[in-house]
C-alpha cells in the first residue's frame, strides 16, 4: 500500500510539471507569434512610408526638372539681360534640386538615385549649352575697312592720331572676354584684378606652374593642369576643373564641378555644394588664401563670406547611401597649408 501511494504522488507531481511546461511553451509560442505579427506590421508601415516618400520625391523632382527646362527654353530668342536672369534662376534651381536629391538618398533605391543623378547631369549639360549659345563669347578679330570708307577718295588722309584712336576703339570692341594662360611650364603666372574682373578665365595645359589670380572673375576653367599651385580670388559663378593632377588649388566660388581629377588638394570656399565625378584622391580644406583686396573682391563677386560648404561634396560616381565616398577626404588640420607666398 505504501509503495502504491508513493508512486501515485510522484505521478501526480510529474503531471503537474508537464502541464506547467506545456503552458509555458504555449505562452512563448504565442509571444513569438505576436512579435512576428508586430514586425510584419512595422515592415509594412515602413515600406508604405518609403513608397510614399519615393512617390513624393519623383513627383517633386520631375516638377522642378520641368521648371528648369522651361527656364532654359525661355532663353531662346530672348535679350541678353533676360537670358542672364533665366540662367541665374536655372542655376539656383539646379543647386536646390541637387540638395533635394542628397537629402532623399536615405530612402531612395540605388536605381532611383542613379536615374536622378543622370537627369541632373543632362540638365547641367543643357544649361551649359544654353549659356554658350545664348551668350556667346566675343572673339578677337581684325576688322577690315568698309567699302564705304574705301570709296571716299576726296577726303584728306587721316592723321596718325586719328588712326591710332580708331585702332584703339576697334581693339576695345573686339577683344575677347576671356583671358588666362595656356601651354606653359615651370613659370610663375599672375593676373591682376583689372585683367580678370568680371571676365571668364581659362587655364589650360599648365605644368609645374604657380598661378595667382587677383580679383573677381565671372567663371574659372582649369583644364589639363599638372603639378601646379593655383590660387584665385572669389569667382562670381562657377569653377570647372577637368583633368587636374598632383596640384593644389585655392578657390572661392558659387559652385565647383570637378571631373577626371586625381591626387589634388582643394582649399575651398563654396556657397552651394562641390561636385566631383570620375575623381580619386581629391582632398578638401577651407579656403585660406589672403591678399589686400580680398574682402573687396568678395563683395564684388556677390559671394557670402559667412557661408562655406567646403566639406559638403557630392560624388556622382558614389551611389551608396549613408556611406562616405572613398574618392575624396578632408585634409587633416595638421597637414593643411597656412602660408602661400613669402
């Protein structure tokens, strides 16, 4: 009898433990199912939000793109003052659209980012093409005498002073709006404010040169620059750099676009954002060149001295959202150049 009772008590205890464990397993399973349901719900909500944001981005981007294209279309046949105004508005909208894309990359797909960047590149190309067609640069030409002048035989011959005055007027009327240096090696090159003020400056095919540009040009183009040090006063609009290597640049501008450039330091003041494409080994630091009339040139350029986005760089070849581009870096403070000229 005692053995039977003891066995029954043990069986009863075993059954209670088994039931408790069963309840525990059921509760855990229900908890896991509930958590899984919640995760799926959050995922659906997150996907819905992302889709809504993407749809908003596409519609807004397309609207702004169309507005820029309309501004460029309005330049056709317009007078120079209107063209300048339209191009200025288009440039400002381009900057805003680029920033809109940068801020939206966190929720856009890689394909969506690539499509938007391609559209921006085409817009920029259209803007540049429109500027070249609508506001062509004057080229230096020699004017021949008119037939009417040749037919006048009874008039006394002009004096040497009169001839000199006419030549001066022709030169002033036909001289190119562009200035700069090209095909030079191992020299120190300088342009004064009077030489570059409100003009387009082109530096091309320079090797191992030290260039100083004092004043406020309208635009600055650097092409095929090798082992050079180029410092320029505030540029009213854009700086374009193409095929630059092993160089040091000091630039202040509204917009910087850099292509095909390697192993180059850029000391930069830019009021929009810098753009690089097909570049590697490019590094940035704040603009720190100074000369006596720098403040006056900043005023003439219209640039805001208190607004500098030198370390906000957009790499058109780097599509990984949230990850820094390996093609550019910030120059460490200890390695930055502080003095430029004796």
